[in-house]
C-alpha cells in the first residue's frame, strides 16, 4: 500500500433536512479534492455522512408516529442517493446512530470522565428548544433566543461539562502559529476574535427525561450526549478505536471541510476535544462561504430551495459540479442563479472546451482517418503550448493545497484557450493543402490531442463523466485514474496510432430560445408561489374571534360531528365541528375556542353551521386551538 495518505471530510448533515445545493456544494468540493489526490497516487479516505441524534429528529419522529430510529433509517437515504447521483466518490458514509460510532463516543466520554476532563455541575440557563441550546441572560435578545428569536425557557439542572476553558491558551497559540490550520485567513481572524473572551467549559450532556434520543453517557444513564459532542467524533469513529485511529495513518485529517456556519464548533469544540483525547487537531479546517439564491437565503418558507436532483436532471451532473466550484472563490459567499449557470454552460463548457474537443476529433478523422499521427520537429508554437501545460499543472498542484477551486479552473481554462488559439494560429485547414504543410499538420494535430488529454486528466476531478467521455473520443483506453497526474508530467504520453472515435458533443449548448423558456418557466413557478401567498389585507378579512361553548351534543348518525352552541359576545351561534372522535360533548361545555365568525353558513347533515371552530389534527387526535389563560368571549384573534 502507498505511504502517502490523504483524509478529507464533509460535515455530517442533519438527517431531517432536505438536501439542497448548499450540502451538495461542500460534498462536491471535498470530492474534487479527493479525486485529485487519488490521481496523485495518494491512499485517500473521503468521509461524509448524517447527524442523526437530537431534539428535532425526536420531535419529527414523534409527529409521524414512528420511532426515531425508523425515521432516520428512512431519511438518511436521501443524502446517500443524492451522492450517488452527483457521482461522489466517498469512501464511507457514517451515521451517528451506528454502533461503530456509538462505541467510540462512549469510550471517549468514559476516558475523559476518568481523567477528570468531564465533571458534573449544576447549571441554570435559558434553553431554546428549536436550537437545542442554552443561553445566558446576557445572550438573550428582548428575552428571546438570539439565533431563532423564539421564546426560551429558564431551566435549572445538573449536567456534565467538558473542561474546554483550560485549553484556551493552547488553542490561541495553535491558531496563531499555524497559518494553514484555519482557512481562509479571514475566518481565522474571526475565531481569534471569538477567543478574546474567556472560553467557558462546554455542557456535553442533556437529561434523558427531556431528550431521550441520543447516546447515553456511559457513567450516568440518566443523561444523553449533547449532539455536537457526539457528531464531531464521527471524523475519527470511522477508523475504529483510538489505537486503530492512530494506526490508520488517516489522522490528523488533511481537511475538515465545513461551511462558515459551523466553524466555531469545529475550530473550538473539536480541536479542544481532540487535545483532551490526546490526538492532534486536523491539519486544516476550511470554512467555505454561503450560497444564497437570487440574493435571498434559501428556505422552505421562501420556496427558493434549489434542489440538486432537479438541477442535475435539467442541466447534467457535471455542469452543476463545474458551476458551483467555478462561479465563486471557495471561501466567499455566492449567489446562485439559473441564468449564470446557463451562461457558464454555454461559454466555458460548450463553446470553449466542448468545441475544442469537437473540432480536434473531427479534424483527426478528416486528415488522418482518426489515427493520432507521430509528431515531427517542434517549432516555437509547439514549445509554447507544452510550456503552458507544464505551468498550468504546477499551479494547479499549488492551488489545490489551499483548495482554491475556482482559481484552479481559471488556470485550466488558460490551457483550453491557448490550445484553441494554437489551432487557430497554425490553421490545420491550410496546412492540409500542401505536402510540406501535411508534415507540419501531424505535429499540430498530435499536440492538440495531447493537450486535450492533459485537460481530461486535470478536469476529471471536477467533471468525471465528461472527462471519461473525452478520453473515449480521443481513443485512450486507460482510465483516467490509471493515467494519473504522473501521465501529464511529461508532454507526449498520448501514443501515436491511437484511434480516435466519433466526435460527440460533450456539453450541448442551451440556445437562447430554450434558455429564455427555462428562465420564464422558473419565473412563472416562483410567481405562482407568490400568488398562492395571501396579503395581510386578505388575512384581515377573516374574522377570528373567541367564543365560549354553551351547549354540545353529538349529531345523530354522524361519527365525527358535534353540534355546538357558542357565545361569541355579540350573539350565539350554532356551529358544527368534526371533533366527536377526540372529545366528549360534556367536556366541551364552558371551554373557550377560536372561531371563524364571517364564514358563509353551510348545511352539514341537514343542520346549519354558522362558522367554524379552529383545531389541529396530528393524525392521531384532533386538538382544539386555545389559550394559555382565559381571554374572555368575543375577543378578536390576530
Ligand atoms: O450543521 N451554502 O448540519 P447541516 C453553503 N449536523 N453551504 C451550505 C449551505 C448554504 N446555503 N447550507 C448548508 C450541521 N451548507 C451539523 C454538522 S458536523 C460534525 C455536524 C453546508 O445539515 C455547509 O457545509 O446544517 C454547512 O456547514 C453544512 O451544510 C451544514 O449542514
């Protein structure tokens, strides 16, 4: 086995999220780095997976009336399937509910507890359930969670704490002395800024009574592990026990790749956890930027989530892989638009690269019956092309160390452009006219094809399927992995006599008319979604009021209906409600409910209903909407 090892990871994604281009972005970027390193002859381990514990999973499973395990067993597939579709070459897929992960989490917890790195203490704080986080009084904004702005609860409980604070000085020193540790540099400064305040110990447990869905603490079964403490360990649990990890040669990781949203948990929690465990921090934590869509944050409520499956079906997997890494410098924020994607597809991929391949293969057929000729003496233009290729290869290698994917692609496109110019300048169509020219034509066509082979190798990590097709058209039978980066170090690895194949468009252009149609369809879709929304004026038309139930009786011959008499302050109304399977009539009397008071009367089972009572159904039971305390009757609800 090779001595050179390379280990790269993505975050493990929350299993209950619908995968979108943000998740795809990180995973594609990690895939490109992994594929490059494989071409360089490294033994590569590339890890991704899903984060499956925590409150949100428990809540979602409860709502669906399945166990949390059943829920995550189903949901994690969406990520697995997407990675297959996007041609992601991960070595493994870790799920935090797997035994192999839980074993190491427990070992580490016990080990740190035995070493007094974890202690028990009482804790009082403001807890935000949706964010699963405690906040101090001063963190709160107008009494609410500073992150999601929702209501928080004051909770006092005993918990377990990791002595994170004691590693503060070590961490600051590590970040300052190792400029490669946190990248890009702007993010490093952000972490140093965070570390200017005293670093507190980290609460790593949650009482089981409040949150049962997690890994139980091995030394106190009344608690489960805080999701972040559990999740971060995935990067090492994949390699087995602590001894296995050390022996694997895959730790420290070369890159823990994350989005900027989770840099602190990685730079601070993860690095100090590793220090306490007795392992090195990763060689690099790279925090890339954030994608918005047409200037807006992606969110389900805005209906603007860009779905990678759909995008790949519409434009092709490699186009998406290329676009995401070409459009924005890795580390900065970017804005996604279909228009920009179509623009890049047409200009960079179809016109520049696709056309270069197409005309080269067609001319090879025309002038040499498809057989790559033996090149003759080199002239200045040939040497210029070779030198350019060498320069590009060297730069690509350097740029990869800092994961500068968009600069790598820009650099590779310099070779695409120079090769196109080389063909234009040498003019094979003129050379073919004379005997002397025909000799020169051999060199020109050989060089054009060799340059394309180099491009195929360099671009393979970004667009694997298209580059395989490119090689096939050039007639090269070795796979790109077999050829490797070693095959482009010296010019001239393409064997003369290689039989090129029929030319095929690598990237069909999207013509203006078709592009306009696609963009118009997207616009109509988003307009329709906007139209489906109601304005505040529409909402104000609904007269919602409180009412007190005076009488209630089951409607004869109906399983569901109860006939109610409700006092709404100004008058008494007869209203039918489909709640008989969840409520007994006698329990309803005296209760305050919310009703729609300006609904047109309707007849149900021959009885007139003069309004509607608001209720929610969770599939199991119907629950009447109500209030924490008695508001009185006839009050407007807004
Ligand atoms: O944070 N732009 O999981 P998560 C760019 N489970 N990248 C984006 C993005 C966007 N709009 N949206 C998401 C978690 N990402 C934890 C991680 S790791 C031990 C635990 C990417 O599902 C980006 O990589 O919220 C970000 O860091 C990650 O998805 C967050 O995924």
